[in-house]
């Protein structure tokens, strides 16, 4: 089986060598095996302040950014509250919002000006805000999961202004932001709307998903509420994990690791892109991707669900686009999500041949 289904970083590129010494000496640090502060391990917080100066707000360390999402939902959402989410959306976020019995307001992307990537429909966004029911807007502006899209600078400014105007809390979920392999980095939403934005960072895509470490930063009053929920949930995130991620972030070779990761993903993406064009031609369409881990493949005349089912018979796992829609929203069944980060480059041509055979077996 070749899997292009998950959102996994490349196993072969996990930076284990950069934490080998720190792992070996963990037992010399008794303080890491005591209880710690709910906010997080202070050396790690100091590192985050240094790495992300634009986040001029307090931090709360969590068990992956997924826990940050859960804390936000439990801190700020009551049943029936409105949450705007870009559709299709990251499934883990939809699960959290659905557990809070929030009302999801779908925000679709449009491509009006022939831009390289589609952008969220800001007229639709404002009409959602005008209902007066929307409490928060959940956004993945950098290399969105599942579409791989990135918001233009102008979109970021206009969204921040709309959130400020309507008093909506903005959640910037950015696990892929550091994985830009071409084009220019854009402003973070936090920098544009510091008084109303909670930013979620993850060390799963640049570090290790198994360590389960993420962080949220936002206005002091929001973080204080989330911290109380965190305290009630698990007191604090494990100190050994926090110390390991701190060691990784401070390792002199960490910048080289990031550069290598970006280069590797760039070439995997490039290879996948050329194979798709070569082997599937006009049966598919996809937008340019400048980073992250995913290609959102639009099928010109096939169902994503059928192609994904046929692909499994060919021993290729892909996720049908319809899986990324919340309950109650009509899913478009004309896409599949392909992950390129965790597929060995030598397997990419074969993976695409299997995909092409899945299309053939439909007709
Ligand atoms: C958009 C998005 N947010 C959050 C997460 C969760 O990441 P973490 O491992 O930091 O909990 C993921 C994981 O794939 C994701 O794609």
C-alpha cells in the first residue's frame, strides 16, 4: 500500500538526531519530572518569544495545536454559537466545533481575478458576520489543510479589519506556516489583529507529531481563560516533551533542518505535480502550491469518493474531498486530497500510475 492519505511529515526527515543528546540526558534533570506550571516550561516560552517576535502576546503550551483548538472551543463556545470555517476544512477542527454543538457557517473560496490560488469569499464572510451570531472565525491562512491554499496579503488585511469591525475572535491555525518552499512569507493574522486573534503553533510538522507539542498565543485575557481550562483538563503539558522541543528549537542545526525539510517537500511536490500532469492530463485540475503538504486535486468528470475507493483496490490510499465537509453542509464530491510530504520520492511515479488506473477502472 502507498499512502498519500495522512497529513504526516516525512518519517525519514524527523529531526531525531538533533535531540539525541538531550534525550540521553533527560534523566539528569530531575526538575523535568516534577509538576510544572500550567502556562508551560519557561525556557520554552522564552524560546518562542525569541522565535516569533510578532506574537506580542502571552503563550500557553498545549498537547499539540489540537488541544489548543479544544481549549478554545471549551473556553469560548456555547451550544449554538456561530463559527465560520473555510470549507472544505481540517477535520480535527470540525470535530472540536461539532462537539461544542457550535453552528458552522461555511465560508467558500472563490477565484474571481484568475489569481494563482482561490481566496475566501469576503462578501460571504461579512454576510455571516452580519447575522450577529458568529463568535469566532477559524482560519488556516498558510497552506490550508486540505486545499494547500495561502491567503493573499490583501485578504489578511481585509479579514482582520472585518473581524475587528464585527468584534469576532479570529483563530489563526498555522501548523504549515514554516513549510513555505516558494514565494514570499505573508503577514501573520496576529500581527494584523493582535487584540482579537489567537494564534496556534504546532511542532508536529517541523518537529515530531508523536511528541504532541503545540502552543497558543493571544490577548492576555483570552489566554488566562484557556489556561484555567487547561489546568482543569491535565494541569500542564509534560515537561520532558517541552524540554525536548526547546532543545530542538535551540539546536544550532535547526535552521538547516527546516531548510532541508522545505527543499525536500518542494522537490516531492514538484515531482508529484509533473507526474499528475503527465499521467492524468485533463482529467484533473489543481492550483499552484507554495508550501505545506497537500495538493487538492479537482477531478474534471469523476467522483472523489469513487476514485478513492478504486485507488484502494490499486493499493493507493487517498482521502476523498467530501470527507472535509461538516455535517449538514452539502459536500462537493469532485476532489481528492493528496499528501506529498510522506511519500518516498521513488514511489511517486508508481503512486500516480495507481491513481491513473483508478480513473480508468471507473469507465
Ligand atoms: C490545520 C491543522 N490544525 C491542527 C492540526 C493538529 O496538529 P497537532 O499535531 O499540532 O495537534 C493539524 C494536523 O494535521 C492540522 O492540519
